[in-house]
C-alpha cells in the first residue's frame, strides 16, 4: 500500500487518518522521497527474512541476519502490539481519549494496519528462531537443507 500511495493512489488512504493521511494527500517530492524510503525499508526487511532461509551465507552474514531479524521482529511486534492494544482499549471504552476519535480509522488500525505489524513481527521472529537452531546452523554452513539430513520440517525423526 505504501508504494501505491507513493505513486499517487488514494484507495483506503482515508482509513489511515490523521497526519499521515494529510501528508500523503499533499503530494510532491518530499512525500515521494518519504514513501520511497519507507518502501525501501520494507523491502530490506523482506530481504532479511529471505536471507535467514538461505544456506551458505557465511557465518558473519548469517549473524547479521539473525541480529537484524531479532531486532526487526521485536520492533514490529512491540510497535504493532502497542497500537493494537491501546486502540482496542479506546474502541471498547476502557480508555477514554482526550480528543474526539474517528472510530472508523481506529478500527482499521486495530484490525488491519497495526495488526499487520504484529503478524509481520511474529513471522520474522519465527524465521529468525528457526534459522538460529544449532542443527539448522550446521546445515547452513555446509549448504545442506533439512531434507538432506533426513529431517522433517518439524525436526522429528
């Protein structure tokens, strides 16, 4: 969606709300550069996840991928989790907002936009954990996949 909005698309932009929506709607080179930077960061995060699954990267590169995967998964999960939790508390009336809220926008954040950060972070955490397991590390160093070792994906024999 970020790439779509960066090139001028507006579908679902009204579900983002607030300053981000206003910023994107202003258009211009600053918005384009900001959008491209955000898209680049998201692509880099995807490449980290792919790198975690690639055997034969070398020990140093693998450690960098593990570090980036661990940090990225923590940031994504915490960021999304906090916004989902607080938004849900506001929507249910447990927390009161000091200013008027757009319930439609907040619902979209709780059930879609911020929830995707949580899911993305959890998926990256699983990929990082799987890639850090000793049997996987040994196989990685030798360019061997789990099926070469006679293992099933869940590591049961």
